[in-house]
C-alpha cells in the first residue's frame, strides 16, 4: 500500500464550500510530489486533512496503512511526530532565537538535552543557518525564516515532509534555493509533498505533478513529464 492514500475523499466546510470533491491520490514512500492549481482548488485542504487538522466529510485517508479516522486525540501528537510541516507563514516564535525555535520542536517531545544539542546544529547545518543560530526571527529575511522553519520541520527526522506554499513570498532565486533544500531532504528518503502556485518552478524540478481543479485531480503528471504550467486554467 502507498505511504499516503486518499480514497474518494470529500470535504465540505460548514459554509457549504467544497474543499475536496471525490479526491483520489496515492503517494509512494520516497516520492516528491507537487500539488498545483489556482487558489481554492483544494491544495491546502488536502494537506490539512493529511495532518488531521481537519476531518473529511466522506472517504478515507491512510498514512503508512493507518486509517487516520482511527487515530485518537491522545495518539495525534505521536502521529504528527513522523511528519515535518512547513507553512507559508513560518510561525517562528519571535522571542526565541533561531536555535531555540528549532530546539523547541524537540523540547515539546521531552527529548533528552544531549540529543537536542546534537540534533539542532545538524538540522541548521542542513539549511545553512548555523551561523545565524543566535539571531531572532525579526533579524532574518523571509527566505532565512523559511530555512529555519524547514530545519524545525526536519529536526525530528520525519518520514514525510509537507510544505504549503513555501515559496509564495520569496523572490525567484530564494524560492529555487528552498526547492533545492526540499529536494535534498527527498534524496535522504523523505517523502515530500508540496502545494504551490509556482507552476514554472514545479516544472523545473522535474518531479511528479498533481494538477488540481475544483477539489479533484485533473491531471497526474509523472516525474519529468510535460510542461505543467500549460495545464492549469
């Protein structure tokens, strides 16, 4: 079975807006997948469902063969430990340094202090932010804040890395740098799922691209396939 599986998932919000409409998708372990499409087509909704931030109206979602509907509130923090999550708004803690922001992700899991002292510099090294470990978020650029958020997402060695519009507020060069960091994570065996409007960037990465429209999969383009930016209205 695939590492991530959406089976005929429907999500209708309280205001009757349709987030997903019979959405079917399977992602294998170690894949790098882009979800692309206009605003409102269900990209972020699918990621929020995957992290159990919200629940589906109908259908089933499986992660590593586990039915998410069976995960209790008590189990949820343990389930999320296996995922690294990066949102467009990085949600860094403003009164904590770069080092402290990344360390906090381990502290909430009651990780041993010695392991924190080893793992945080390693994670910051992956995103080239060790030299700014003592800086505060307000002293960083948007791209640097995103690098810190990525380090925080990866410090617990997740098997799945989820990023929702990670390059939305960045210039083209910085956005490419972030995509390359995500690619490096994928090369280490992490399954990467990225929702983005950056169609040209997704095409250049030559990964699998899921073109979404009105809450369903309109096209599933294999790795290295055709030019995706021509396929979105």
